[in-house]
C-alpha cells in the first residue's frame, strides 16, 4: 500500500491526544465513582455529561475540522478510547458510537452536512435494524420507525436510522437506506434492560409519522460512506476512511482498555491476598499465579500490537486516499477477530484468578467483566465471521458472506 501522504488531503490532527489521555487519567476516579449510578439509571450521569462529554468535547473527536471537530486520526482516537475504557466502558461506548455516527454524517451530501453541522458541531446516534419505513410524499417522505440499541440517544441531536422506502401502490423496495431525523422530532422509549453496558442509554428511538425532506434520505444508490470528491464539503483525511473497519477497530480499543484495567485490579491484589484453601498466604508466592499474570499481560500486549497495526492501516488510507484491497480489508477484520479472542481469553482468566469474590456487586471487576462480555459480542466482533471472511478472500471463494464494503 502506498504510504506517501497525498498533498491534496487535509491531514488528521492529533494535537489533543496526549493532553486528553492525561485529563481522562486524572478524571478516572470521578468517572469510576459515577459508574454505579450510571448503571442504575442506565445512561450517563449529569456529572459525566458535564465534566467528560461537554468539558473535554469528547463527542466530536473524529469530526473533521471543517465542521469544528478535532479531526483526530483513527490511531489517536483509539488511544483516547483505550484510556476511557479503563475508567468506564459505558462512557467510552457512548463516546465511540456518537463519534462514529457523527463522522458517518460527514460522509453524505452537501445538503445533509449543512443541515446537521451548519450551525456548529453536532452529534448523531445511529441504528439500522429493524429498519423504519418511509412513504414518499410531496417534497420528501413520511417516516415511522422504532430503532433499538440507539446508544448515546440522550447525547445525540440527530439519529441516522435504517429505512425501507415503501411504494403505496407496490411492495417494499429492497435495501437499507439511511434517514437523518432530528432527535427533537423523536421519542426515546425506555427499553435498555441488560446485564452489560447498562450505562450507555441504548434505548429505542421512535419516529411516528415524521416528515423528512427528500435530501435528508440517503438511498442505496449512493450509500453513507461513499467517497465523492465532487461535492463541496470534502477533502479531509477522514473522507477517505473505510467506514466499517474504522468503527470496528476503534471500538475494540476501548474493550482492550477495559481488559487492561482488569489486569491492573487483579495485579494490585496479588502481593496481599491469600489463595484460599492453599498454603499460600500471598498470591505472589504461587508460581502458577505469577505465571498467569505474565501470560495475561503478554496476551493483552499482543492484542495491542495487532490492533494498532490494523488501525495504522486506516491512518494510511486516510492520509493517502489509497483504498484497501478486499483481501487487505478481510485481513484487517481477521486481525480484529484475533484481538477479540485475546481480550476474551484474558478477561475470563482474570476472573478465575480473582475468584468468586470478583462477582460481588461492590467489586468493580464484575462490572468490567459484564460490560466486556457484551461489547465483545457486537456483530462486528464475532471472530468466526471475521476468520471466514478472510479465508474466503484468500481462497478466492466468491461471493463472500459479506459485501466487501461491510468488512
């Protein structure tokens, strides 16, 4: 892949990365203190909203500078997310979804970008399945839909929702289109009752007979994420990024951070706590326990190396404009699959090492374990799918199980 920067592309800006990492690290005690309340109310607390999302401007890190965002690179954003995941995975999940969805809104027509960002930086949440339905009318559509798993819905000003366009005189048109609706015209239905990622506010966003101007619907003829140098609002490095790998790779970074913090917690107990029913007064006196600490640390170190290699590929795409070949995109997904397996194996080993007390509600380990257990199982993270996609591309088996743009 060509690694020379394209001078016609406005480069990423990572000038905020190091400072943000330090600020998030210093805020970790406050963020962790809010985590139980966030779980209880099933959405970020008002203190998190003010001191994390608003004060640090975390929800517009990927937004290009042309719309008042930070214009951060995938690697820079992933490092911030990794640190935020160590504090609270629900907070980092909301940050991830809003940033990814908001960036997607900048990969649309000039009209949509101007409607959403014309008055300054904005925020977008998203959901596509099950899709809503739209009926054509004069000047646009009448849209109704109920989109579950709308993470960050309370932090978003817009929702990007999957939609089927229905012809009143005929069948539903196949394919998923995307509509952009102001959250002020929607309702949030309280549906987010789960065991993990409870603090994300991933409730159901409901639109009832909302009028949508025609230009606010992105149809399958030119789907969200299309690279279109002919439009006016184009030219940032992020305008060349492959959408699905970007959201997947940077999303895994927060999960890695959460697992790394679990290791910190278990490691901190090692010099003091005994291994009950054995002769070891301290866990650190057991060679097996020490071996397991080293093994988990090595697995997470390897996961970090693999993940940031995969994310680095995206940095290069943005800076050069040279798109990954299908087999390169498939390899990227398989790398992510391997990272997921390393994180999963590590967190399960850590819970065995910590013992049954780790599942006490007062022990933060159980919250990280529950949040990771759910986040790792996002459909983009399922390892078997990633490996099959890569295997089919290597063996040139066509068609693959997923369209190339969805790798």
